C-alpha cells in the first residue's frame, strides 16, 4: 500500500469502503459499514451525474483524510431560529488556498460527523434532515435496535452505561459554562480542575444515573464532606489489600524495587517518608506506584530511625523481609548507611544534579568580589596550557577572571527573576512579545536551565520593560546562550531518566557516556546542539543561532565550566554492574559497544549470578524444569558422545558455557532485526520468554529498577504557549506549510496561536511535550521506528477528535490511557503490527470510524458493539482474522 499520494498523510486503505455489511469468511479483507444509506441517503442516483459523483466522493475522501487542507464551514444562518435543524450537523466543504484561507466549494454540503457529502444546488433541506447522523441524535438506539429486528421503541438498559455524543442547545452549554466559571471564581479553584479526569468521571457518572432514574436531587448522589473523609480509610484498605497481592508476587519474583525519600512540610514543620514501588508483573508490564507518605516522627533522621520507620510503613503491606527487595535512593549519608545491608543503588538524577550544583559553586559561601579577584589567573595563556590546574580548582576564590564573570551573570539572572516575580511585571514582558520568566529552585533539577531559556527568549522584551522603569540590565546574552548550550545535554538526559511507565535503568550507561563525549570538546557540544535543538524557523526569534554555530568561538569562562563539568562527571559518577547488565539485556544495545572487554566479562558474570539465583529458587520450589534438558519442541535432547581431547577444546562462543546450555550466549548470538525492535526491552522478553525462560526473569528483575528515585509526571506549566512547546521539540516543525514536505513534521496553527493539527513524521521517539497542546484536534504519527504510545496521551481527551497512527511499530501495544480519549471520532491504526484490540475500546463512545488496516488481529472484541455511533469499521489486510463470529447479532454482522 502506498501512502505517498497527493495527500501527505492518508489513513484510508486502498480498497474502497463497501456499503454492504455482509461478511465473507473466505477473504482476509474485511470492511463493514453500519451506515450504508448514509452515502446517498435521500438522493436518487439518477439525479447525480457520474462526474458529479466522482467530485462528491473526492471531497468526502479529503475531508476524512486530509483535514489540514479540507474543512467544513458552518452555515452562517445556522443560528437563525427559522433555520432547519439539519444545519447543526451540516456545513459547506472548503479547501484552503495557498495562504491558508478556506475557500468554499460550491454546490456541495457535508456532514460534520461522518463527512458524508451531498450535492446541494437548491435550498431544499428535506433530504438532509433524513441523514443518519441526525436520526441517531433523535433516536440514539435506532441502529442497534434495527440490527436485532425489534419493533420496540423502549430505550435499552445498556445505553445508560455508555454515554453518547449529542449536540446540546446553546442555552444549555452557556448555563454549564456560567456555573463552572462561578464555581471556579467563587471558590478560587484552578481552571485545570475542569480538565481533571476524576472530576469528569464523577460528572459522567451523575449524568448516567440521571439518565436511568430521571431528574433526581443531587444530594442523593453526592455525600457530605464528613462521609467522604470517613470513606477514605475504607477505600484505602481496599486498595491496600489489592496492592498486597501484587507486591507479594513481585517480591517472590525478585522484581520489587522501592524508592524511599524524605521531605519536610515547611508550613506544618513535620517530616514524611515517601515510598514509591516499581515492579514488573507477569505480563511484562512495568508499574510505578506511590505506596505511602508515612509520617516521620520529630526525631533525628539517622540511618537507624530511617530503617525503623521504613519497616513500619511497609508492614501495612505485609512486607517484613527487606533482603529480597532492591532499593534506589539519593546518596545522603543516612540513606547510604541505612540501606548498606540490602541491594541498593544510587539515584542517577540526584547525582547529575549534585554535579551541576558543585560545578557552579551553588554550595559555596558568598564572598566579596574584591576577595574573589585576588588569586585569579591574570594570563589568558595559562587557561590554555594548564587544563589540569583548572579542573582541579575547588575553591570559589581560585577561579579565573573569565569564569568569575560567568558566575556574576548567573547571579544577575537570579536577581532579575526574583525582581520580576516580586514586582509583577511578567505581564508587561509578555506584552512586548516575551514569555514569563521561570524561577530556579534547587530541588527542581531542570529549573535552572528553564530560567536561562526564559530570559533568552524574552531578552529584548526584558530590556525594554526595565528601560521604561529606569532599571539596569547587566546580563550578557552571549553568556546566557553559552550556559544554555552547556546545560542542554543535562536537560535532555534528566528528562529521559525521569520516566515511570517504561524501563529507564539502561539509559544511564548510554546517557552518561553520551554526556561525557559531548563535554569532551566544544565542537562536540556544537554538534549536539545542532542535532537536538531546532527552533521555529522565524527571522526575529530570540534563540540560539544554530546555522552560525561554525563561527562561534568558545568563551574562556564557559570553557572553564565545560572542563570542570567534564572532570566532575569522571570523578563523581561511576557505573555499577546493573548499568552494564541492563544494556546487555536490552536487545538494541546487547553487545555493549564502546565498552571494554573487562567490563563486558564482568557484566556477563553478574547476569549469570542472577540467573543462578533464579534457577536455585525455582529448584527449591520444585516447579522448574531446566531448559537445557529439552529442546525447543519440548522433547528431550540426546546426550553428546564424548571423544578424546574434548575437555581441552576452546569453543568459538564461550570457554565456560556451551551455546545450547547457556541462555545468555544464545541470546547474544541470536540474529535480530533492529528495525522491528521496540524501545521497551520488556516487549522483547515477553515475546521470547519461552526461548529464554531464565534470562527473561532476570530481565524483569533488572528493568524493575528505575534510573532515578524521583520520576516526575509531565509538567505542562513550564510552557507559556503552544509556540514554546513546538520550540522545545528536538526536531524541525514546519508551521502552516503551503505544501507538506515529505519526511517533515508540521503543525497547523490558528490565528490565536493554538496548534489544532499536528503531524509527527519519521521520529525515533514521541516527545511527551506534544501532549501539552491543549487545543489539538487532530494528531497523526507516521513512519516511526518501534514507537510506543506514551500514557500522557490521555491529556488530549478534551479536544482531540482524530488520531491516526501509520507504520509506527511492528508490534504496537495500545496503552490503557488511550481509551480515555472519549471525544475521538476517527481512529486509524494502520500497518502497526497490532495483535490485540483491547475490550476497553468501547470507552471511545464518540467513535464513528475505526480503521485497523494491515495489522495482525485474530479477533475483534465483542465490546465494539457497545459503540453505538460507530459507522465504519475497516479490517483490510489482517490475514489472521478469518471470521467475526463473536460479533454475530450486532450492528456489524
């Protein structure tokens, strides 16, 4: 199938959608439609010429699959009281011209829901009022009832549990908006409350109960605050009992990792011990759960007291033996001492944060400038000649003059942000085209570079505002940009490490190695910047000038800090065996390139020791049969005959293990297609657990350990606008292109600066920041390499109506969060190797079109019949799908 046609991102399969709903078991090309009359309802075929019909079908095709260029315009008279009700669903198709302005296509009208297009040369709307979408709004169960050949008009009980999509009168919508605004303003609630998933679930549940019982008193549904507060303990006990079973199984498998941390509530002057659990279940899914926030008594936070409180907190989950658990914590002396008796690892993010803080003397006592300049280097040549002398400097009073100048700029940046926050002039800066300045906080690792980036992007706006207030502005932009360039690699690595939904421990070895290489020379730093930081292509953008990087000369003060960072990275960060093992057990990095033979051998020894523990544990439970005693077909392997001199031979794979007996060597020798491998190593081990049963369990144990003890959720508050989100992406994005360039990602932005359509093309990973685009209506991701859908996609539930995934993986798994997108009307998953369509698909209650072309489906969940608005189901090129027996009796069969 060729998608590179005249339209840039076509999600429609090559075969046309049939108007028949019959099913033929002898073909693997399955196309069903529940709205056969919708393509021509109310229009006689004799009245439509062949040329006109072709045009109508082309318009309908473009409206469905080329939404960036084809839209539907509202009838300007639709709000007129005398206007026909059909104009609520119908409008006029239009195509954008070269300037992006929609131009109406004459003599046609199109449905906004299913995109069915009719010729419309007169003012008659009789045939439009007979359209199925309008009928379904008035009779939501007509389609389903007709499929059962029933004449009863009684509402089915199943409709109470499944919300439907209707167009509410404007008066009702306005009343609801008024109520929400009054509530938010009166009680000083954040606006984000309306988008909260929990709030919407409660509201939806209230609507469903009202649909079943009528207009009842809300006090019969919502309970008092005292009732809710007392119910918390009951619900907590229920959840805790559920977690006990999960944690018990994880402990038994050796895949439970706990991340303890101490924090203090400065307002209440009390401390807490927070514990996060990370583990891999039997289905090879990684879980990250905040177990508890245990009150820490007002005693010294010594190692002994930490262990006492840790055991108290875990006893509620019936965890008493800590020796079978892995821990990840910061390198505080109290935690190091408390956990030294157990298997414990250091948090990589904490270590990187300490390196940056130490590099810029965050913990040094402030001194007068005159004192600082007494012992600095006065000869610039010394900076070039004696590198070792520079990187070994630890006292603030010993740094060179140029480096001191960089520190002074950093101090000025912090003073500026503090002044802007206290004086409240951020709105004035934004009026001049800038962005809100960000504060730097020690406990927030990425806040320092966010501070610098906000100053860089608002540099000229800040200078104008301060000039109006007759304030001095002593910050040099070249220094700010140099610091951003120096810290960008740290920002990217810290962002990658702080994931909680996919394994991250393997990223430590790769990330630290790349970081050391990047800091090794200024040319490598510029190369990194060029590859990873690309902004809007605008003439007057306040940003780093990537194209002129070849002419940039490294500032001597910034060179001092680059060398100091490089030195601190070597001295303060050391790898542990688990870092090497996680890379060896990741199928993409298993051969440990750029690693010495000594480290590779130590890594193999570490993994084999873990394999031995797994085998011993299985033997002790008498439920394990050694894989070496059977071949891949489950039959006993014949014993090899011994011959003279055999014990002195050296094999070509391993001196200690035979390839048939050693899972690790067989895994390392296995031929793999890297293009089809997922970034998540657990997917590989799930698919190969039969071939490598012991190694798969070891992989679960290793990948349950996170790289950092502080996994942070997606924080959209750091972006002031959609423009900043696009700017933060590590690849080029074309904005409102007249012609879509093949292989380029692009976005459609409205006049208010909001991104409404976004197409992501040929990327290695999906940046979670795109899910902060709160006005996004259409998202297309195409031609990726073993991509996984991040759970943060659920943030798009308020506006997203179209999601299209094309060839982004060879074995795609849909996350449960995707089914929270309850406003999605069109969903296309094409040639993604999808093997299972979860039953939770029924939660997409607004779905009217589902295209699953080119996957490996073998069955369709019966819950699909619960989506009453679903009009089109496309199942082409699923060779394993031979029948739809489980959908017999539904609207599809």
